[in-house]
């Protein structure tokens, strides 16, 4: 069915339900108007339905008249009458059934509207809070938990100001410089308070327009937080500031508002509320607070797990595995919150490396560790990443929480096992054959197998990755030398396995210690994930 015929069929189906086609929107969607009848009701409410001509996106449904009996803030209904009847991404429209799918959306909207009119779904206001609370942008880069007076940097780019609240000016300045912003000499009096209450709009009066409105609202959520907010506003007034920014840390979210000390006369409402306190009538403006602290950026995607923040980690080898792995480690929190990520590699990036390396042509002939550290600092300005462009056998790594060997060099892996013995945890990650399999081994105790142990096991035909012998394939072009050919995707899978095991390690999941991911499905997996013990023939573990 052509899209033209599908649109005609959907419009006809809506017309049979009393809707009328009225034209197109600026972005080409079809507009129809009619009555949206709440479930269980007889009378309908005038609404406009906008249909995506390709039927990929959900129909937009907007009430043309908001029932006067509804409170100021209601769940799933915007100030312009837009009705949120389905969360985007929770359903997939069947583009081959445009009539049925579009009518199903209309029916769902009717059901949601019916529940709204009955005063149900009020609890959803907490989840939708930011839909009712938007304003100036403010970025928060706070690693600590200190409350009270905070430092606020006012930055600017292309004439647009941005606020950055920070507990470390040097770290935050690096971040805003990476965005192209420059620090100005302006300041904003800023306070940070904490509450145990999840915010949600007041249904009786929203949004708050004055300090009195904010205090009345906070009284319904957390009276103790209300007192702290009031004290900070009065403190700002006593300091004769032009205004004060209040940032409220609540469970799962941060929000804020600005109080403007504009010396306007008190409103009649404020005079009745409190004749003795002139702050009640001051104007307020919501602020959209966005967290950019490293802890949040690493924790957001794994909210129930610990990250690598605060740990001293050394990654040996910044080649095809280590380059991707170092990027994943930083995204998991490595080098942040007092932690440190050290990259060790004495080799340079050559043209033949580029085809499967995290770095690219601009880093040609650069030391891999130094170039990778520079790239990671560009992507995560707050991370502490250090490069050691030396042979690891001459490096002084100091005390470590985790050592990672991503060199793939067997003899060097044996040396590292002997140099950094338990209780220093060591994670080895490597590729077997021409991308046949990727493997990783975590050693956390003296009784567990080390990388050298596997060498002895392999000689006896034990703990192999594949049933058949690994292919021995070499390639080369001219005088560049022989190498093992496999695509960059294999390197990414090895790095992913290493990153997963590093996160498991920090979360106390040390088993299975040996893990194998078969890439070439023409082979058969020989060893399932397991916990090998130290080998009886290993000279390192038995010395």
C-alpha cells in the first residue's frame, strides 16, 4: 500500500469517528479535528490529531480546550493541551497497519484522558517533574556532598551565558573550555540544599511565581528543606546580592530556581501571607539543572552497580585492544573522583596500525600511550589520565588497585604476572588466532590461575579456547612485516570483554575468572567460562 493510499484510509477512518481533515502542519503532518471522548464519558473534548504521513511516529494529540475543572498541574497534559498518552519508545508502530495503529492510539488517548479527569495518575507528576520545571540552563559539576554556599562559574560563548556550579574550578574550567566557553568575571550567589522528598508539581497552583509560592510548595514536600531554602534566600538578601541561585538535591534528580532581588513592591498575596518578611513577594524563575560530574556520567547507565571511580588502574598496552579498552574504562569512571588511570606503551602509532586502532590518522607517529591519554582527556576533561611512554619493565607504577595487560604478548604477560603478584588484582585480555576468539583472565587471589598458568595448561591440551587447533594465518604487504589479520570489530569485542570483567571486579563478581567469547562460529568452543586454579607446573605460582 502506498503512503498516499494509507493516509487516505486513516483520514477516512477518523472521519467515520467524527473528525474533520483541516490541513497540514509546517513539518508536513496531517491535521484532523474532532472530539476526544474520555472512556466512560458521553461528551467529548475538542482536540486536534496530527498524523505522521510515514506512520513511524506516534500521532500527536492536543486538547483545544482544557477543561476548567482541572487543576493547574495535571499528569500527562502539557500547558498547551498536548496529551502524553504513550511514552515514546515503549511501543513500535506497525507501519503495515496504519489504520488499526492510529485508531489504537486514539483509544489509548481516550483512556488516559478519562483517568486524568477522574483525578487519577497524580503520582505520575513526580516522574514528569521536569516537564513542568524548565528555565535557564545550569550545569552542576559537584563531586562532593558539601551543602551551603557554592562556587558558580559564569561562562560565555557566542554571547550566550551558561552557569557551572563546581567544587573544583580547574576541573570544571577544562570541561567548559572543551565546549568552547570562556570564563567571565561575573558571579552568581549560589546555595546547595538537600531534601529527601521527590519533587512533584502542586496541582492547586503551578508554576510558583514568588518565594512565597516556592515555600508553600516545599512545605508539602519537606518542611525541613523549606526552612533551609528560606534561610538561604534571606541570607542572600542580607548580602545585598542581585539574586540568588538555589540548587536542590533530591533523590534521583537535581533542580533549582533563581530569586531575583529586584526590589519590586510586595504583591497583595505576599502581604497577606507574611507582613514581616519581604522575601515572600520576590520573583522566582525555574532553572534546568543538568549534572555533568564524572560520577554521574559514569553511573547513569549502570545505576545499581559500582563504577571504577576512585581506583588506581594501570593499563599496559595501548594497541588495538588497549586503545578501545582505555576508552571504555574512562566511560566506566576510571580516572575520576580521585582515581587515576595510567597508560603504558613505548610504541608509536604507525600507518599499518590505523585500520584497527581507536586512534586515527591525526595521531600518526605519535606515542600510543601519550596520544590515547590526550584523546581521553579531550573526551573526559575531568578524568586523570597519565601516559608512560616507556617499556613497562622500566616503569614505576606504584601501588595499584588493578593492573590490566592488553598487550597480547605472551612472554610479557608472563613477566607481568611475576612482577605484580597477588594480592594485586591482574586482568589479562587477548585475542586468539586470526580473530577466532577473545579471552580474558582475572587473577585476584594467590590460589587462582595466572596468565602463565594457562601456558602450562595449554601444553597439556587443557583450557583451550577451541576444540580444533587455532589457525595460524599471517599476512603482509611488502616490507611492513608479517601480522595476524583480523578486523577492528574483534578488537572491540576483546575490549568489551575486558571492560565487563573490570566492572565485575569492582562489584565483587570475580567468577568466572576465565572467560571466552567465540568469534569465528566455524569453530567449536572447547572451554566454558570457569575458575581455573593455579597450575602445578607454574614456576610463578609455586615459588
